């Protein structure tokens, strides 16, 4: 999945480009009008804009956006050079200016679009767009130098190409990559590689295990394609299963689910594989909605928070909140908050109750769990115990809708890597599993529903799940 912060930044960049285009158009038009007429600046600014002209201007804005998109200016530029981005900007603004000149001047007959207008518009829009991109590059570079917005990368292979890639990302910390280590089998060139001092964290047969046990955002495959084709193909499949980006310096593989995308890193061409449907501007909208709705719900349910906390404190000894480490996006750990519904030492007593587990797979559920307090049964049946997770949503650890976050114990019990792809997206408070029976759904079906959500995700799907969650909570269906 494309990172959420990047989606928010990308949408802001698109808006900035449209603002630049609009201001450049107004500035060029005002200069042309004032130069070739007797209209004063005040009179020009006070002119009324007709609905027809406004519609034409919106069409030109859309045309401008399409052209910038075609030149890849809204793709990730983390791995491309400053020169390449400026070159693409010049090409895009030049073509956009020509398109506005032809479309606006000759097809739509907008009188203000003259050769003088074109020159002024091209200079202002091009210089402004380049300035914005350079400022953005500088800000992002400073953030990465301070340890923010980092990507954890694993390199497969120990040949000169792999070493060169590692040195590139380490000599350019502004790119925001943190090297986890290398993976390769023994071969004659390993002695030369060992002189570099880089860590070797496993062999090729260990890749699936390494991906399970480490925080990894991207995998760079530098293995010789001809002699390691089957191994490389298997590694891409492992990355696909767990929703991790795989980058290759050449050759195109054909994974079952992941979408491939060509990208540039310095002077090398790469193919990146992305799984799931969470791409584009809707992801940014999802985060904005998560933040806004969770904040509103926290304010709305503040009295209920207080009542629930007091009730827990009065009826049972121990803390009000149950805080547990859970596995989040790409296996990042976070602390999940819930109202406590069990006795204080419930975690320690789990081992003695393992034989009573009623759910298949690695998860643990008992319908009449003896550890649950009388008040806890009510809190679970009404889902009030889940309300503190709104803080997790507000912080960005979770989303309102997404696969349920699992404890570390449950994650360690997974025996099939395709199930781990559920961790490639931000976990949520509610999901398809929640509105389809909750604990009554077998583990295998639960995992299938999570995969269905990831592959078919849309804002409309989130909206439907939120609406279906309300009657599910009121019924208390499948709650334990």
C-alpha cells in the first residue's frame, strides 16, 4: 500500500499545481489586458466572470492536471534526481502552455490568450512549479535526515550491483532509506563483499522468515536474473504475499496480485510491485476522515468514557484500560487501548485455558471466558470496550475500517504467508469480519474477508462497512 502521509502530500501538491496554473493565468491575462487596452487595474479586477468563461477555465485547469499527470509528476520522486524532475516539469509546463494556447486561443477563442500571454504564462508557471518542487524536496530531505519518513530496505544479493546500491542509499541519507542488511548464499565473491562490513542476516532460503520477523518496507533484488530466476521469482511472491514492495533492477516478473510499476533510481531502471487497492488520492481522504471522525466521536462519547471508566474502577480491582502490544502495518508494533473487561491477571491465565479455545487458527476466543468480569460482558456485548481505540485512530496507528489488529501471540501462530498480507495495510476498529458474524466466523473465512477488503478497497466500501457496523453492534452479533 502507498504510505498515507505521501497520499496527503501528493494531494496537496496537485492542489498547489492547480493554484499555480490559475494564478499564472490571471497574472498573464492582467498584464496583456492592461498593456493593450485602456482598462485600469481596478477596473480589470472588478470585471464580472460569466458562467461560460468559468466553465472554460475549469476545462483548462483539468487539461493542465492531465498533462502533469502524464509526465509522471505525481509519482514517487524519492528515487529520481533533481535534474530529472526539473526536466519533466519543463516538458510538462511547455506542453501545457502550448495546449492552452491552441485550445484556449484557437478552439475556444479566448481573446486574452495571445503570444505575449503565452510567454508570460509559461515563464511564471514553469518557475513557480520548479520552485515548489525544489522547496518540497528540501523539506522532505530535512525530515529524512532527522529520522522521519524512513523506509526500511533489505538487499538480496552481495554482488557489486548490490554493494553499489547500498552505498548509494547510505551516502544519500536524504533519500530516507535505512538498510536492514543483506541476504545471499555463499559464493566465491562473498570474500570481497565481507570487506564492506555490511551485515548478512540470512541466506536466500530464509527470506520468508526474515520478512516475517523484521520491519521491512521494501526489498531490493540484486541477484543475477538468469541464474537466479526461480529464486527471484519466489522472493517476489513472498513479498507479494506479505504486501511488501519489491524492487528489481531489470526484468519483469508476473505476480498474481501485485501491480507492477516502472521507476527510476539514479541511473537505474526498476520495476516495483504493489499489492492491494489502496492507492491514489482516496487514501489521503481516508486518513482525513479517520482523523476527523475519531476526534468527533471522542468528543461525542466523552461522557460515556467517564461513566465506563468509573464503572470499571468501582466493580473490579485493577487499571481502567487494557493496553496490549499489537501488530500493525508491515508488522510495526503499537500499543492498543481498550477498556479492561477481564480480571487483572488474565494474560497470565491464558495458557491454562488454551484447551478451551473455540476458534480455529492461531487466535484465542472462549464464549464464556471465566476471566471476563460481569461488567466486562456488557462492555463487550455493546462494543463499548472498543471505544478507546479511537485514540489509536487519532494517532495514526489504526483506521476506523481495516483488518483487526492482532496480538503478537496470534501473529506468531500464523502458518501461511498469504495471510500476512493483511498486515500490509493499517489495521482498523471494524472490518468485513466484524459485520459478518465477528467471532462466529472461522479463522480461514476471516482471513479471506481481510484479503477481499484489501483487494477491493474503496472509500465507498469503508462507508458501507461503517453503516453495517451500527446494527451489528446493536445486535451484539458474534460478540464474546
